[in-house]
C-alpha cells in the first residue's frame, strides 16, 4: 500500500502516525502489507517512518528514498530490520549493481519495460541470486508486460512475489489487465496465486480490435507531480 501522500522534507509526526495506524488495521485483518514510501518521503522523515513501522512488521518497505540517494538508502537499511525493496526506477544491470554491492536492498523490483525485456530481466535476477537478494518484479502495467514477467518468475529461483495491477485504483478508466485480451481467465487469482501461462507465445491472446478502438484519440499519460506551496518539486 502507498505509505503517504504529499509529504514535506520535514513534516509533522502526525503524518507518520496515520501510516502506522493503516498498517495496524491491515495486520488486524490477518493480512501482511508492504508499505511503499514511493521516494516521496525525504531522509529526515524516512528514518523516522521506517523506525515507527518496524514494531508492526511490514512485509517490506519500498523505495524509502529515491534511487539516486544510494548512500542515504544504505543508512536507512542499517537503522531498521525491515526488508527494503526498490528497483522500479533502475534501467539496467549497471544501475542495479551498486545497490547489490552496498548490501542495502533485500528485494529487487525490476520493471521489465524499463530494464530491457526478458533476457535482461533474467540477467538481473541472476545477479540478485548471487547477492542473496529476492526478486519481485514491478508491473502496474498491461497484460503483455505482466505475461512477460510471469515467464521470468517461473524460471527464477529467487522469485518472491509479482506485482499486478488488477483492481488497483489507477485502473479507473474502465480498462484493467483483463482488458485487451480474449483469454482474461489466465489472471484468475486463487489463494494468492495464478497459474503458470501455458498458451502459445507469452500465453495471452490480444484482442486487436479492442486495442485499435481504445487507441483512437488516446491522450498521452503525464506523470503526476507533488509540489510544495512554493512550487518546489517533492515527488513525481
């Protein structure tokens, strides 16, 4: 789950208490939850939030800081026993290597559309295995990207968990990962799992007519930004 909304570089401790309460609510239902800082919690607050969440045993914390702050991420990793996940903003095995060598990431989340496809994902996963790091691919995208991820997952010994966008809040335009394909049953979730894809190719059947229809007059997606009261960029 998302940790916080728009957060200042130094913010009220009440912001952190609200995150902790949400995690406690989920845990009370008997479920585990990972908390995504999304890089929008800067170091003065990230250290506090990691420490505040620790007694409530989140599955992991994700992107405690933006990926360019590797030294600060290492500092946070040394302050908490909670597993740290990141990787969706890394674009090659060369971006990944410094985090593995620094020992500050426990779960790597490469995005198959960023990292360069299935072959490169396999190389990155093998690097992670060498450093005893789990792989949990980032994929809040459509059925083609997800199907490619699932094929990598099935061949990766250190695969941990797969992100998928089904039913997520950002799929609020009427389309989901069950759209665009004529065999949406491949994404049926049973006891937290889906079956390995067995069909030809990636295992999904693209509904080309629907893709063409939805692409008409489609507008480019713009990444949202969080800005402070003076217009300063906080997170994007």
